C-alpha cells in the first residue's frame, strides 16, 4: 500500500460522501492507521489522522 493508497483509504473512512473499501480499511488497521469499530466499521487512529493531516495542509509561504 503506497502513501497515495493510504490517503485515499483514510479519506474513504472520514468523508461521508465516499464509501469505505473493507479490504483497504483492514490494511490500514494492520498498519496501525485505523482501528476496528463495532459493526465492521473503521476509524483513523492518531497515527492515521497525523498521516492524513500532513498531506492536507495548505502551503505556508512564511
């Protein structure tokens, strides 16, 4: 799973307009980027949020 794949899979978990892919969510859980929740759902861990946050920040010119 590449960085781009991880970002897409994490976005699938947190964005209501996107549908999570179970296989990718399971890979995130194995890598420590997501945790299992009841009813087969996943949610990003602190590591997942940090990984996603670094790529979502805007460019700072100062």
